[in-house]
C-alpha cells in the first residue's frame, strides 16, 4: 500500500474463505484495492446505493453458486466497509439498508 492509498475501515463484515470461495475472495480483494487507489468502479462490478447514502455503493461479487455484496462508502480519507452479505433476491433487503444507515449515523457522530 502506498502513502496515497486510502485505508479500508471495516465497520461490519469480513471477506473470508469460507463462506466465499477463494476466487470470490480474491476478486473482492482486487476490487477493494482498486478503490483504495482511487479508481472509480461502475456496473457490473459496482453500483451506486443512494438509498443508503451519498457516496455509498455496493461491490457485486459473483461466487460459484451465489452472489455477494460489499456495501461501502467512499470518504475523502478512507473506504468504509459497511456490510458484507449474500444476496438472494433482486432487491437489497431493507434490513441491510437500514443497518448500513445506522452504521453510518454512528460513525459520522464520532
């Protein structure tokens, strides 16, 4: 990591094998590294999540037989990891969105 890279701040969740496959974990690490270097990711690897908040997005990782999502926010000084979850339907569960909003409320109030 160079001095100009943004650190990852894990507020909730982790990327481990298992439950992610080794390939999915590597892809997640590669995409997170791109974000740390200031690269902007778009579809199909990342999409904006305005329902969570400004500067919030979700990484989209396709595993062998399921989809994983990593919710994150891009701050000036860091990439905040808000949640890691397996996505089982087309829409992000309201419980995940609300949990991410609460995590950000707490973080921003510090």
